[in-house]
C-alpha cells in the first residue's frame, strides 16, 4: 500500500512555470505506474502524464512540449514540471499510483493523493 501527498501548487501568471511534487510513502515505489491527473471545476478528471517502472512515459496532447514528468525512486517522489502555463491548465492536480499498464484510465489506479490546486491567471 502506498500513501501519496502532492505539493507545489499555487497561483501563477500565464506563461509561468510550476513544479509539482508527489511524495510517496510505502514499499516498492519503484514498481508502480505513476501518473498525474487533473480536474477543473465542472469537468471530469483527466489524464495528464504517466510513467511506468521502465521509465516509459505517456502524456495528453494538451501538454505536449510544455509539461514533463520525472520519477525519483531513491526519494519516492514523482514530479510534474509545468512550463508555459495557460489559464486552461487551471485545475486540481492529483497524483496516482497503480499496477495497470493502462496509464490513461483513472480506474487503473488504486491510490490517489488529496490533490493540489493550480491556478493560472493574470
């Protein structure tokens, strides 16, 4: 079992950057498929970026060239570097851990953090 806690959210102007962190506790962090999802008000939770134990990544088209993901197994921490932020990136960002290879599916993840708010506004 793994517990997840996100941090690093906040208010940023359009074009700015933020780095989100997801600290995990529990054994075998290295073996999980990890992902970031986000949920804007009135919208469904959507997949943003994922990484599997082999280091293979998959991401949503909406973040192409702007977001990157990193996983530090030694620190049991997942990161999401977000650059060139847009108002439409405003959402609560969630970290998730699971065993399924289907990274984009929220029901593939058994563990979720409480989320961190990201607001992109002038």
